[in-house]
């Protein structure tokens, strides 16, 4: 695949129209020093139950809560919001790494340019097709493509890769939605990748704490410009990418500071554009090739605090999807699903070329952990079918739905549907049809049995309406014919 263009270099003249600095470190730090106020916390929790986004000082007050009873009330409110906004659906996806050359030198990352242990590679077109084919054989319908920040991976290259992914067919399957995790772009760069048909464009700030950011990202690298990266989601929205993903790497700076910053970023986008982020991620630092963790992690986030921050984010940004990735061990992910998380990856490989060309019956058993080929070490390496089975057994509906992207229910339009709760009524039928596809085409016998049980239980909840009749017909078509991708 040829190198056809360059990544846009940071140019402060290309900041968004709302390119302002909304990270007030002194203010945030003062908020984090306040003592818990039981009365205010009660008011804030009540506000959250009404699905109202929280202000920075309100999020800070929740972070100040330190007694077990109040923390459990926060957890329970998060569980309620999760049920009310998203129901029991969990969206599944897979990361897909295309190239790991990088011009940055981030202290925590196995892809950094000074790491001589890293094995560098960019997939060819044929290799890309092979990897996508194997994702389809596993049963995936949605992927997020990941690129190192390098001159080789500019917007034209990314757009061409997206088009190649969409062109791949395997049996009845194709990838229905491609999201992107790559370098910040200029307005023109975002317009190019949007035209290729992407869903969400994801740029993590890594840390919103400037001194820590400077220490982790050496001067002279593309990533050292804090403001250019901070403004990236705004430029994306202005360029037509109305679904953007935010994230911070927890373990670099104080975790409470990062939570406030993520909420501040979300509120800034909502105030400026009328729409917040589509998703927020909160990965914790993991071991990586050539990385000495004790030299990087200054603010280790314990499991209890990690779960707490997820719950507080759910209360603070009720309509934003929360993602917990396979960085986390399976047991932590299982708990997090209950009170905030709406998306997880499964069967993930994050080494370049990690989805090997092997027989379908064997693909579920292959889990390569080659640190010199990965950006970091995974905590949950279970195959997709095993994750789907656990979700079913825990009462969730695994969803491979991508309908909202393709029907234009994104950005402000998504908010118009989501806020009154209509999105659940649309997404639940779509989740059930995509689950049926997986059960018929890819599931193991145990997973199919569990899935058919959940399907029946979910269908029994529907009132006898024309919508239910149509849903039953579509499920029957999937079961008895080659009809697929039937969505509202």
C-alpha cells in the first residue's frame, strides 16, 4: 500500500473555531480538595437519575465521597442509568492494527520510535484483506482500525485502508462499520477520512495534566503539542466527523483529575457543538515492550478506584458510550459492565497481523502474546465466542449492530433519539437480529443454546405490536435463509 501523503503537522492556525483552553488545572485541583457534603451529593445523585449531565464541580463532589454507603449509592445509580439508557445490550467490536511505525516517543508505549525491541510492520493490501477475512470468520461486524502516528499513515492512507476493509466479503459477512484510532488531523484530513465512510474518530489525550503530558511526550515529537491534540475532537466535528471518541490513559496523573478533565472535555464539546463525545475510554497502563512501568506509573489506579471512576463517569455523562477494553482482566470487565460500560472488545489481537490465517475451528483457541509485536499487554485474551457466552449467561444481549451509523443517527441526531430513550427501542430489535446472525453463522453449540434462550426471553418482553411481528419475521428469515443485515 503506497505512502501517498503526510500527516498534517501541528499548526496552531488550524485550530477549531472554538479552539480554547478549557483545562483549568488550578481550578480542578481546588475542587478536588473539597470535603464531601452529604446534602449536595444527594442533590447530584438525584440530578443524575434524571439523566442530566453533570457540571465539573458536581463531578468533583462525587469524587470527594469516601464512605462506603455513598459510594455504593453512586454504583447503584450508575446501574440504573445503564439500564435506563442502554438496556441490557453490550456492543462488541475488535481492534485492528494496521501499522506500528511511529514518530513519537511516548514513555509508556511499545510503539515509540526509540524502542529497538519493537518489530515494525505495515500491512500490505493482501495482508489487510486476510486479517479482515479472519475477523469476519470470528463473527465480528465492527472494528476500530489503529495506526501509529507516522508519516506513512496520513489521511489518504487511512481512507484507502477503510475502503479496503469495506470491500472484503466472507460468505454472507462484511465489516459494517470501521472506526479509527489514529493521529490528530487537520480539518481537511478529517474530511478525507469521513468521506471514506468511517464511524467514530478516536483521539485520546493520554493525560490532561500538562506537566505530566510534557514529561511523557518529549519536545520535538509530533505529539508534544498539547493544544493541537486537545483541539482534535473539535476539528473533527467541524469537519463532519460528528462521532468522536475521547480517552485518558489512567496511571499517568491523578485519576480524579483525569475524570474531571474528561467531563470538562465532554461539556466543552456539548456547549460548542450541541453534541458530546460518542464514546469515552479509560484504559489503565499495561506492560509494554521496552517500558519500565515503575518509571512511568506515578499514580497507579487500584481496581476499586477504577470501578468507581467508571460509575462516576456514567453519572456525569449519561448519554455517552463507555468502553472498557481487553487491557483489563475478565473479572474487572464483568463487574464494570453492570454499572456503566456499553461497549467491549473481544477476541482481540493488537499485534500487527495478529488475526492469523487458520481454520475456523481453531481460530477461537489462538491467543498470541508477543509483547515485542504489541503496543501493550492485554489482560483479557478470551476468544469472541467465550465472551459472547459469558454475556449471555450474565443476562446481557451481545450486539453487533451498526444501524445508527448507516441511517444517520449520529452526532446531534443521535442525541435527539437517545435523550428521550427512543434509541433503546430501535437498538434492542437490531441487537436481537445481529445476535441471531452470530448464533446461526458463528456460535459454538453452547453459545447458540444460551443465545436462543436469551432471544426467547427478550422477545417475550415485547408487546404484541406490528414492530414485534416484523422482528419475528426477520429473525425467522435469518434462521432459514441467507438474509442478513436486516435493521431499523
